[in-house]
């Protein structure tokens, strides 16, 4: 049965992880991805896995080193190719699993382009308005530890924050406010994880309740 499902063009049930650079989307997404029936897909990981000498890798490098967003058509196409491979390989079941998207959509154009593939059931926003400087330092430290050239330059990091404010923040207005849960990203990581899990479990319970058939009422005699 599952083999047949992979051939059906079903939309993906997705939760979005949104937040400025360095707010911990990757950390929280990976945590969620360890849960049964949950798949975490980070656009940053897909980009970093590109061969730097390939055409796609060179295109990505030209934009990321300047702190700019990669063209929308390129991003959505690359993401869809990645998802098709996961479905074909049996690593993701659209009919059963929750997809956690991290780093996509990055703007309203991407959000619109994803509508043909995705149904967004929840949005978790990691907030850090009062701790930008500490987030920037966190990103620089991480860059040194993990060898991330795109996070090593402070000017590039600040440019990414500007791009986020201009491009990604308006994505929230594209979706119903009822889907949104805001989490303080400056808490201890375990506290952030608790709040994120609470949001996910709350939405999962809502969907489960909606999908349940109404109770049978005995016929009057």
C-alpha cells in the first residue's frame, strides 16, 4: 500500500520553522526530526551538500557569500528534487508523516510557489528581538567550530538579518495568524525545545481530533 502512495501526488503536511539567522532553527528542527513520523528538511543543509564545483553549487556560492537570498525559482526547484528523492526512497510518507521545513519559504514568492506541494498546518517563530548582538556572536563562534564560511564575516551576518527583516518576516502575513506560535529563542536550549514541542503536540492533537469520526448516537426506540 505504501508503495502505491509514493506514486500519488499528495500534498505534504508541513510545519514551518521561522526565525532570524542564528536563532536555533536547525537545532530545534533536528530535535523534532528524531521523533517517529517527523521529517526535518533544512534548506541550508541541502545547499551545503551541493558540489561547490557544480553549476548549482557555484550559483549558491555567488549569493551566500554576499549574504543574499538565492533566486526563488532555484530554491523551490532544488527543494522539490530533494523531496522527490526522499519519497521515492521511502524515507518520507506524505500521507502519514509531518514535514518540518527549515529555511523555506524565505519570502512570500516562495510561500506561494510551495502551495502546490505543501499544506501548512503550523508555524513556529523563534524570536530574538532583544538579543541580536548575542546571536551574531553565537553565529561567529559556530562558524569557527563548523567551518561555515558564510557565517564567519560579521558584515555578511548583519546583511542576512536585514534580508530576513525585508523578505522573510512578511511570510507570516501570508498565513492565518491562528497557525502561529512564537517562542523566545534566547531561553536555554532545553526551554526552547519544550516550547517548540508543546506547539507541535498541540497542533498534532488538533488535527487528530478533527480527523476523528463523530461518536455514534444510539437510535431512539
